[in-house]
C-alpha cells in the first residue's frame, strides 16, 4: 500500500529527496505545495520535474477523507464524520472561541481504554490512524474555514482514541503542526490529552515542548477511578501523579486535569475535598466538564448549582478551576456519538 503524502515531516522529505537523488531543498517545495498552496494532486506540483512527480506517484497517495456527515450547531461548532479509505469512520470537530477556531482531532478508530462515560470505546479499538490521516483532519477543517476566510488557530488532540497509545504518529503529527513550512501552529496553541498512559507522560515531558498536556482524571481515588477508567488498574493514581510532577518539573508548564462530573458517581463534595488535597500545590488547572448524555450509558448530569459548589471546594485548596463552556449541545457533541450512530445505522441495513 502507498504511504499517505501527509505522513512526512520536513526532515523526512529532505531525507527522501536525498535517497532519491534529488536536492534536499526540494523538501521546502513539497511543504509549500502541501501546506501553503494545499494542492490535491501530485500533478499540480508544477515546479517538480516529471520524473520526480512520477516517483512521488509511485510511493504516495493523498489522504482522502470523505465527508459522511456534517453537523452544525447554533453556537458555530461544526462536527464532521469522515470516511476513511478502508470504510472506517472518524470524527473531527471545529470549535469557535473568542480567541479563534480550534480543531479537535481523532488519533485512533475507536479506542481500547474503555472509559465508562465514553461512546468512542463502545466497539473497541479498530486501528491507529497514520500521521497523514490526523494531519488531513486539520486540512479539511481549514478548507471549511477558508469559505469564511478564517483559519485554524489551535489544535486539541482530544477526539476519539488515546493519543499516547498511538504515540509515534501523534508526535509526528505535532511536528507537522509546529513546522513553519507545515501547518504553522504555535506550541502553546496545541494540547494533547491522555487518560494516563504513564510511561508516555514521561516520554512526552522529555520532548521538552511547550505543547499543553491535559490528563483525564475524573476521580480522586483509585477505587473510583478504576471503576470509571480501567486504565487506572494498569497505572495507579499515585504513579500517574508522579509522572505529572515530572512533567511540571521538566517543562515548567501548567498541567490541565479534566474532570467529567457524573451525577451521583464522582461529583460529591467529599470527592471535591479529596481532589483538592491531591492537587494542592500543583501548578495545574482543573477543568470541570458536565458529562454529556450518552444513550448507551445511564449517567445523569450534575445539576448546575452543584457544579459551582464543587468548584468552590476545589478553590478552597487554591486549586485553579474552570467549568467547561458547553459547545455543540444541540448536535452529537460528545466524542464518538456521531460515529456510534453511523455504525448502528450501517449494522441495521
Ligand atoms: S475518553 Fe478517551 S481514552 Fe477514554 S475511552 Fe474515550 S477515547 Fe478512549
């Protein structure tokens, strides 16, 4: 099978050109065609010789993401369901903020982590995405935004899948994002989220980027966390927090902890106190997320006033806390919902 043309970083293109008897500066031309001019066919790369274009044709294919569905929310959120070349489907979301447009990308088809509040994991993991398939999601989002002369300002790697279980492709994707000749997104405008694959939290810290890291925490103790997130049986909370401290020391950046509030499960005030004690003194932000309703699970939402009480308790421990603004509430906004619906309708045909 051919490689996807967006799989390569600038350094990879340099090496590829040298290996094929070309000058290394041709790599800059490749980046220009792919990310500045954004052509859709090798034949359009008119300043490359015919011979070089033929070589490229033999080895590379353009990543094709077919739009299977597109939902637009009243608040501007746009959710795409993209079909991949092998029949799988993935989701990508554009979110509108006052600081610009943000794209949430997916790194795996499905997920094997098994968090109980998440629709993405319902059918298990199908496969990892390649770097090119992740890059193509940003390009498709940018193509959509071109219509209104807007641009992608930030990227969050928080869609379906566990990015740290597809670590190499995700890191390669970040390199393409960061490259001025590539997608040219600033380090502080990128955030990667993990459910807590501890060895790769250390590895990520050692990349020494200023790219943000968000940890899906969702519980203040091992018993509760293991019941909501089976990964906690692999890496305990203490091991995860050790890795978090390492990240803070190594990068000097603030960490974000995501905490999905699930009515009657992890949203009691005693949980807030436990969490406050756990995170006290850490350079972090807790992001409280009212859990989205997932029809396959029977979770209820935490009442709004109780979310504020929970926040107040955390702040009494001097833990910075925000409540996530809900976006795309009138569409299938929670990750995996649109894909789950699509898979169900495919099965019932
Ligand atoms: S929340 Fe993330 S890590 Fe957990 S099952 Fe869903 S996609 Fe996987």
